[in-house]
């Protein structure tokens, strides 16, 4: 059901990702609120999933055989909204209403209000368990759709993450793939400082629960595409793709600067950021 450039076209994907990053920053600027840092770090993952990988039909958002994506770290939704609009789920004219009273595009994604959103997220930690349920439903109903979940590295402090991590391998949910956005920061500081998350050991923890685990550069399209292919080739276990990313990726003054976890660029900063993205 995809009708855009051929699969694996890296130049095309890079162009789309730059556009999504520019849209993200513009939305946050217009709204006067939002989370640009965590949205920018997953822009490349979102781009590959929505513009290359997932089986979708924007004209039929509830198509039963579609692949599902759960943005468990729902505060990064500005980049998701930009992707959904660009894929044709709703008009791009709606984007400037982000976080406005009465808009469907609120600060966390809401299912049944926003076409293309498969799960309401905002309370951190729920995405992996819900994704496991969806993956199990796919198998029980005789469908063959795949379920993708994007997790934040601060989010995996939540206990319910580890309930989902335990259940999914036990059920043999090979159609479940989780991406861990490992940018090293959470709202209160670095993950190492706040919760002691080790960038190496986190993969070992999931592996101990029975997951197939893959480490990648979360901004390298070859890595992203090959890791998804490897996850699809796995027939017995769910896959965790540990995506090493840069918070604020693409905007030099935002990169690895946790002040932009939640922050609003001024008009001048927005212009500087867009220029950097266009020149990259």
C-alpha cells in the first residue's frame, strides 16, 4: 500500500527526514510548547518506518492488515504528526494547530481522534505491553501484520516496560519489533545520572529476557534498514533494535543539549535551525 519512492532510496529518505525535522521545529515554535529534542532524535526511525517499511493505507487508516506503530514516548509526537500529514492521513493545513485548544493534534497522540494513530500514549511505559498485545492479536486472528514500538531510554525506568519485555518472548512474538531511542538523556538529566542506565548493559537486559537484540546507529539509514530486515527474518523471538541516537539531531545548538528536551525556539533560532537542516 506504499506509493512513494522505491524501497531503500536513502537520498529520498534523508530528504523526507529533513522535512519532518523542519516541520517539528515549526510546530513547536508556533505552539509555544513541545519537546523538540526527543522528536528530532527519532526522525530518521520515523522516516524509514512510514516512508519505506510499514504496510499502510492512509486512505483507510483502520485497515485491519496494516502494520502498527506505537510511539510509546508520546511526548515526541510532533514528528509523528508531521509524518502522518506528509503520508496523507490528514491535511498538512492542520499541523499549525498543534497543541491548540480543540485541535486533534494535542501534546500526546490520541487514537480514534487522529487518523493513523494506533494507540494513545503519554503515560510513559505502556507502549511495549500494548504492542505485545497487538502482536499476539495479529497471530490469534490469522493476520500477518507487524507491530513496531518506539521507546525512550528514560521511559524504560517504568516497571510495566519489563512486564512487556517478559511476556513477548514467552509468547514467541516474532512480529513485534521495538526501537529503543538511546540518546542518553531523560527529562531530568542524563540517564546515567538519573537512573543508572548503561548504554551497553541495556541490550544485555533485554537479551536476558529472551529478545533478539541488535545495536545500530539510529541515524544511519543502512543500519536502520538492515536491522528491520533482520527483525523480519527472526521467526521465534521479538526483536529490540537499540538505536544509538543524538538528542536534538540535525540542529547543532540542540544536539546533546538537554535544555531542548522541552523548549521553544525563538523566531531567530527557528531560522538558524532550518538553515542548518537545509545545508546538511
